[in-house]
C-alpha cells in the first residue's frame, strides 16, 4: 500500500510497520484500556500486534503526524485465512503471554478463567493437535469465495478525534477490499461505546445485537462497498 497524506498534508496514512508497534500499543492501552486483551498488558499487546501483522491477509494501518501514531486500524480482508494463520503461527506464543499476564495481573487472571478459561484451553489443545496433523494434510486446491472483511480495531488519539482520521483509515481498508473483490466490511462494538455514532455516520448499517462466545454483547455493523 502506498503512503497517502490528507488534512493539508499534515497526516500520513500508511501500512503499519514493526517500528510502529510500541506506539500502537501505547495508544491502544490509553484509548481501549477496558478491552479484554488490553487488560492482559502491553507485553501481550505487542505480541498480538506482531502476530496480526504477520498473516497474509491482515489489514494493519496507521495514521501519523510526523513520527507519532495518531490512529490505528486492524482488520482482515479474508477472516478465515487470517485466523487460521494467526492461530497456527502465534497461538501457542499468545497463550503463553496470556498465562504470564494472568500471573502478573491477578484481576485479569480471574476474568480470564471466569469468561474464557475452558474455551481457550480447548483452543490450545486444538493448536497442538493441528500441528501434529499438518504433515499429513494436503491442500485441496479449492478457492473459497471471501464473503466479508472484518474490521476488528479502530481507534484515534483523543486529541485528534473529529478530524476525519477514522474515516480515512476505513476508506483505505475499503479500497483494499475492493482490490480483493470483497464487497462488505463487518465490525462489532459494545452497545455503550460512542463508536456506534461514528460507524453509522460513515455508512455502516446496524444489523442488531450479537453475543460473543464469552457472553459479551455487541452490536454488529456492516458496510456494503
């Protein structure tokens, strides 16, 4: 993705680089500190970002003023492939980081066990079993149609909100989706988050409430492109 400037050439929009990760983690912790993965701590978030960027279908964008990251977007234009690669490549490492975080942050450990413990344990066992089976697995050669892209994280430095940065990041993701022949972007947000007004303003449609496997309630939004 080429670099793009807007807002009087003051903002630089570009693909996230490894050197941006620490800044992204700091901004993530400050803006989305109530999110479950943010509660795991900055060490976990660093591993999460690096793992996300490593997949072949990830969308990882930053908006910068000078060298300062002011906005972040994470997503994927092919969720199935992305999560397969994400889990296979980094699942064990992230599980270790999450276990370590539960020791360092006891309150997080309690929430982890209460809301996700059994599901995550099954996931770890599935990863280990999958690695053993991979040597006997052959690709079918079939190409599946990608129905929807996922926008998983979008946040802006509070001092820069309301200046069009969020919309520009979404626009860049939709451009990439069009290039990949994907015509819909899906995202979810907690019902009480102010982000709902933003998504509705830029054209996302409220598709009703949905619940995560951990029992959390979200509003699902879809954008046809």
